[in-house]
């Protein structure tokens, strides 16, 4: 039971203050004039003011509430090292027992693991949430059981009580880690760049470790056999790297586990770098001016990453008009330099309605054929000349072209169609969906017709589009290390002009050009995976039938089988959740791939030595303490607010003395009528006394 005096005045407080001032002034004036009844006047004014103030006695019936100690238990990955988990559970049991032994005190336990993604230990976020769930007036302290590696100190809450850290780990702990200091997300193919890394030792180092020691460093690219080098510890290393292929390049670094170190999880790191081309160099050779010539030029010039070299034969040599050959062009075209000396610098050569006219000697064409065998790419857009005696097929290039002309040129309208094989091929798959048929139109693509087709006898290539009478229209072929494509029509430009609604000419030619330049996303036989967090989406593209399940090898060697589901013709996908971070190897038939789950260096294992430095400022600001668990769990005692709450072998909590009010009783201390009567009596007494003394003085 607790009581307090309260006032409920009949007038506003301002009016009451003014009345009090007037009363003091009048009583003082009476005293100054020597009136005998001044003290009765004072009592009358006091009685009147008390009646107006209306005082009451308020009595509260209070039920005391217990104090709450917030206990945050760190169960992140770094707490699983050595015997820290056992230390944590033992410390938690003793802390709970100590809290239970304190009078009117209870514990609120919160366990915190690893944050989503690679956020590390979010102990302060957990402490903030625990504080928000409890009344601040009851929180007597907070105890964090952790190795001290907290990664969200910016979210430290405003605690109304002491904060303590019971630090797990041992003074003798040491660890070796591999740190990637600089790794780009993208790199240009064929250009060397520096990847910077460092191997460092931390903690209580044994003999043979630390600065000056040497360790083995193994480097594996795309899951291949690793190469091992001997490198110094504690020095920044600059590793020159040149990417050999486009798309994702996975590089794994690892050092062997040292005796006695805390963990080998941070002895390895995986870096994923996307290889991109700096510039795509394309050589376009047009045999004669025609409407489709500008289509090719516009396509290639629309891509800012393409360097285009284009020449057109405006006047063939057979036209004898007496003009010297040296004056047939504005500048002397460097044919020898292009087709002999620098041909390997081009990613793609396009022959657009070109025929043999003696401008490019047989030696040059031989060199182009060899260029394809070495890994180059040639695209032939055939016109009527391809079916003539001067056809480019009747040159050394004929040995690598995927189709032979029959000498027939079909001049008739037809609708280009994607073949059954083309529905699976990345160059043509999904093209028909870009131009669906109009309402009421028969089944088939919704694009316009072409009006010329060169009759071909296909070779070993892949026919992905067909034309009039099921004849081949677009044939693709791998030749040696390179690629060749043959388009048996020169009417693709009709689509770009919007004839009969146009068609996906730009998309088709873009895909075709990038497939020939070996873009990884356009490979017809491909196994790849994209990782988001600990989950990977596996994609298998094939021109064959159902490829079957994909075998996944985890970093620890465990094998998993992932079933694949067909999502479109030739495209299969499956989802797999990796049990741990690291490098996974995928295999299906002859196709293989590697993918890394998790970050290059997990935050939980960047720093593994237990420390109190991270929390030292926050603990000191709240008068708490940092005590190692290996020295024993400290005793828990109550200390007054504002006092130091930690010492040798003990930590303290502040009693809050919180309560809840169960009942309130208000009893008036003044009867207004009675006090008004008293004020009147005092005033009358003053008048009588002063009247009698005045009469005596007059007598």
C-alpha cells in the first residue's frame, strides 16, 4: 500500500496562484498597518485557499513485478568450432540457475543463429527484438553468451540496464585463413587481370606459423585438376589470371589444414568471374548492293560492342570500262592484311550474296577455311549466285559448308518455319512465340512470307529452319573448332521492312551471330546452374531426348541425384538445395559444370578467434563486463542503478522494483463548506478584535 497527496482545484491553477498572491499581499498590508487581527485574516485566507485547492489522499494497492534478465545465446556457425557449443550450453545452465536464485528475478532466453545469406551473427538484432517484447521498466540486465564475433553492432539497442558478455573460446586458439582481397565480377576474355589474395594466421600461433611461414596454395579452374604453388604467409599475393572462355568461370583456392587450427572452412575460397568479350570484330563481305545488305549492316551496327569492317563489291571486274583497278575504290582495300595477316582477329566473317569473281584469290579462301578449323566462324547468306557456276560453294569454302546447292532457285512465296530440331536449338527455339498467329489464322507462325529459296542438299549440319516444300532454309554445323551457318535465302530483309507484318529478323540474326561466336548461353548441349543462397537451379539443354537425372557432388564428396523436368522442347530444369557452402560439381552424360554456393569467404569464418573487442565499447557504456567462460561462469548479484555492474568473478543486474497497481482509493481531506465557515469565523474574529481596540483608542 502506498499513499500520496493529490489536488483537484475548483479553479484553474493560474487563478489559484493569483488568489494566493492577493491573500499574501493583503495579510502583509494588515501587518504593516499594525492591525491586531492580521493573523486571523491570514488564517481566513489560508482556509479559503485550501478549500479551493481541494486536497485528497490517494492510496494505491501495488503488486510487485519480477525483474527480467535478457539472455541471448549465440548459435552461429563460428560457435560450432572447437568446444564452444559445449561451453555455451554449460554457461547458459549456470546463468539460468544464478538468475533463478535471485529474488523476484526471471530469465528471457533468445537463441540466434546465422543471418540470412551471409550476414553473419545478428546478436544485436536478436537483443533488440527481445527488448521490444518485454516492458523496459522490468529489464534488469542483458547477458550475451558468444565468442564476441557480432556483425550487426549498428543495431545495438538502448538498454536501460547493464550489458555483459560471457565469452566462449580459449586463449590458446589459433587459425589460418585465406582472404580474397580483390576479385572482379566480370573480366574481358583474353586480357590478363590481377586477382589479389592473402593467407594470414591469427590467434596464439604455434611454432612454424605466422609471418614468414610458407604454405601450399592449390588453384583449380572450373573443377579441373588443381595446381599447387608454395606461397608465404601474411603477404599480399597478386595472381595474374586470363579467362579462357565466356560465361561463368569458377576458380577455387585452397590451403591444407594446419595442425591445431580452429577450422579448415576458411582455408578455401571460391571466386566466380563472368568472362565477357571486349569487342566483337565482324567482317562483312557483300558481293553486290541489294536490299538485304543494309539489314546486315544495321543489325551489326546497332550493337555498340561490335566492331564492323564492311566492304561491298560495287563493280565486278568483268565489267571492262577502262577504269584502272587502282581507281575502283576510294581507298585501296587491305584484302591481304584482312584475309591473311589479321584474319584470326575476327570473331565472325559473313559472306552476303558473294560469288567467285577473282577479287578474293583461292589462297585467301583457303585461309578462311583454315580459320574456321582453328575456331573461327563463317556465315553465308545465299542469293541466286550461290546456285550458279560461280558459287562460293565451288571454292575451298565448299569443304566446310553444311549444304550443297542443286542449281535451282525457287522464286515463290513461302512461310519460313522452325523444324522439330529447331524448336530445341537455342538459335531458333521460341521464335514462333514472338510472332503468334493472328486471330482466325491457321496454326503456324504469325510472321510474313519470303519469296526466294536456294535449293540445297543438306550435309551433316543441323537443319533448324525450313522453307518451300520442307526444303532446308537455315543449316548450322560445327566444323573443327569453329562453326558455319548457311542461310539459303537473301530475303530476311522482308521481315525488317514489316512486309505482311514482318518477323523476328533481328532476334534470329542476333542469336545466329552470337551462337557462331560461341556465346555460352546459346550452346545447344549445355549444363549450367544458377545459385541463389543455398539453392541452385540446374538447367540442361540438349537436342536429344530426355537427358536423365543430374548427379551433384557436394564439397564433402557426398553424391546427390537431381531429377530434371522438361519446361520446353530441349530445355530441362531441376532445383537442388545444397546442405553446405562450397563448390559443387554437376555431371550428366558428357556434360559437366561447377557452381559455388555461398559467398567466396563466409562472414562467419572471416574472423574465428574469440574476442571481446567488438563489444567492448557497448559493454563499457552500460557498466557491464566481459568475462571468459573458460575461467568459470561468474556469480550473479544485484547492484544499485548507476553503480559498476561487473567485477572479478561476478556480474550484476539492477533491480527495477517494477509494480502493477491493483486498486486506487482517493479520500478527500477537506470539506469545502467547513473551510468556508472557518474562513468566515476567522474574518469575523479579526473584525471584532480590531473593532474593540479601535474603540479603546477612541476613548
